[in-house]
């Protein structure tokens, strides 16, 4: 592996986003002695369980590896030595020509049929968001440990301050005027985001009348909504610039009157679709805000309890919609890094708008199917 690729692998370990990277290697390193991952592994094969899975935007040089046209692929990276990433690793793009044979070569044997089906399931997903991922895995009969469904180290650092502000009202209420608010909030946030359940949570569990199993599920879902609220803010911020560019981009002349009208219609449909999806996400997050207010302001813990227990059904809606929007904004920025796409060939614009509109409607159709 080239030195630049080795650096990329090490950097990925530190900075890969949650929605783009499923770092099974990191989970294995952190929880190797935990019997839970032995009882409920992600993959059956140990090499797959020590891999890094990436939603990878294809480079021009990689397009010829595939029979069909596509923008992204699911990449599996297998480190040569899981304990020393400086040695590099080998990678495989799912769906590339002869990928099954290459995978068998990497693993040293034919993959377990369950693992093969799971690989294809991951490839069909547009995001590796762990909360959406868990519901999709459950729907297909897979139940790996929640330890595999962690937020990335990079996102944990980014989300921490946001979560601190979200959790502070609850901790302030529980302290009832006693000191040490900041330290108590920091400790509580750290335990939620790292999914460390201990006796500090017992008073909350008891007031919410939840069994230990229900509470464990509830904390996982609470962590999910903190993540989605943070992700919504990040996505909305990035979307503003992209929407402005989409609204002002013009086809490169000469363009027929009819084609210009068609492009304008595509632009309008695209912008409206983005607004619809962001509005739908905001509405669902508003349900969380209302339930949390019931807990912190109206002293009604059962309302928040009931919300958390119903939360997994909402992960598909939020995850797919935000994932679709992120795909569009990131690809637009990849296509126009200068942030000034003043004029673009009409054919390129038409292809982009058709691809984006199709993708965003696919996300919504998928969410509707999952709700059925």
C-alpha cells in the first residue's frame, strides 16, 4: 500500500464520519475482552469483524472496475496487521468485477452465506448511520451487539458540546440547586454518548419505571436522537450554501428555450424536495423536543419513557432522509468545490438534477416501505 494510502487509513481511524464509516476494527480493539461481541458478532468471519467499511465516492479511475454506472460503492479495508495500521492493508469495492473471488482470497476461504448476505445489505444502504443500520439489520434477522453501533471518535468530539447543552436542563433539575452542575453534566453526557450504563442512572431509570433492558434500549435511542439533532443542525448549515448555488446555477449557452424551461423545472423540483425532507426531519425531531420538555419542565417522566421506547420506529425516517440530503450536498460540493458553479453544460446539469431527484425520492419511498 502506498504511503499516502497508509496515511489515509490512519487518518480514517481518527476522523471518519459516523454515516460514512463503520469501523469494526476499532470496536474489536476497544472491546476484544468483552464477551458480548463474541456472543453477538457483527460478521461470522473474524477478518470481516476486523475490517473498516466505508461508503466510498468513486474516483474516475475506479469507474472502469464496475459493469454498471454508479457514483458510490461500499469499500472494505482489511489491515495487514490490525494492531499496526502503518503496515497498510488491502481494499475491496463491493460490486466491482469479480469481487466475490477477491473477497474469498482476502478471507482465505469462501464467506459464510450469512456474511455474504450482510455485505450485500450494507452495499444497498446509502448511509452507515448506526441507528438506521440497527433497524435495517433487525429487519433482516441480524442482531449484533450494540457495541458495534458506535459513533465515530471524530463525531463524538463534535457532538459533545451540543449534547452538553441538551442534557443540562435534566441535570439541573435533578441537582435541585446543589453545586457542580458543569461536572455532573459532562459526566452524564460522556456516559450516554459512550453507552456506559451504571448505577448513576438508577434514579432516572426508576422514575421512568423502566426495566434494565428497557432502560438500556432507551439510552441507546436517546443517544440516537442527540446524534440526529446535532446532524440536522450540521446538514441544515451545509444545505444553505448548496441550495443557493442550485438556485443560481445557469446552463452554459447556447441552450434552447425548451431545454432552459426543463432545467428550471428540475431546479425548482429539486429545491422543493430538499425543503420537504428537511421539514419532515424537523417535525420528527420536534416530537423528541416535546417529550423531553415533558420530562424536564412538566415533570412527566413517563412521556419521555414512552417516546424512547417508540424511538426505533423513527430512526428509519430520519436516517434515510438526512442520509439522502447529505449524499446530495456532499456530491454537489465534490462536483463544485469552488462554491461558484456559475455556468455548467446543460447536459451535465440535467443529469445531476435527475440523479438527485431520483435519489431523494428513493430515500422517501424506502422510508415509507419500512414504515409499512
